[in-house]
């Protein structure tokens, strides 16, 4: 291949791509290395940054290969809504993990903290009613579920009783969502502007 072909190809590449190629120069033919060196000198790029730039580009490429474009868009929208969140209406939680993944639980806890922190940053006060209700409602749900398991274990109960207990737990979870919404409104009325 003619050295001028290498020069023409390198002229169209971005600075980051050129530095990434420089980090892998031992895989190139000598004519390509000399053309790349000339292009780097022409642009005034620092060759010492080549390894760092290549590592960053490799990380980005691996992330793009692992995550679909739809997930990336959803994550970007979530971050945008969190940055511009003001008021009692909580931004919708979206997790990049599958629904039954334990990491979703940790992501939802992080989301709650970020919402509470955004409220504090906006009003100067923590949303005490929302925080208290969140933890107390989960304690109530877990306490009811645990006591129901103990009660069912001590007695022989019918299938309908088990369905009723499961229905009560689902009802409590639904009531928790409504109560959390009410507590956010109360916090906003108390501290919001």
C-alpha cells in the first residue's frame, strides 16, 4: 500500500482515534507508523496520552457492546429527569438491570436517596415525612408478612386463606405507593416554595 494512502486515511480520523492507533502502533506496518507519526505531529497531539485515550475508548466500546441503545437512551432520560427534578412529583424510576436482579433493589434505594437529596437541595430541608413513611411502611409490610408466615406455619390453613394473605400483602404494597405520594405532597406543602 502506498504511504500516501495511509496519510489520506489518517487525515479523516479523529484525534482520539489517532492516539488510540498510536497506542497500538506495534501492530501496524512501518509505512503506516510513519504516516501516523506525521499526522500526529501535524495536529500537535501529545503521544504520551495515547495509552490513556485508548483505554477510555476501549471502555466505551465495551459498554456500548454490552448495553443496547434503548437502555442507554432510557438511562440518559432518567439522568435528565433527575437533574431537573423539582416539586413533589417524583421522577419515574428506571433500572438498567432485569426486574428480578438484586441490583434493581440497590438501584431503587439509590433512586430514593437521590430524590430525597434533590428535595433537600431545592428546599434546604430533608423530606422527613417521606423518609419516615418509606421505612415504616416497609417495616409494616415485612412485619405483616413475617407474622403471616408464622401464623400459617402453626396452623393448617386452607388455600383460600393463603390467597387472602397474599392479597393483603399486595394491598399493603399498593397502599404504600399511595401513601408515599401523599407524604411527598405533605413534605412539599411544608417545605416547598
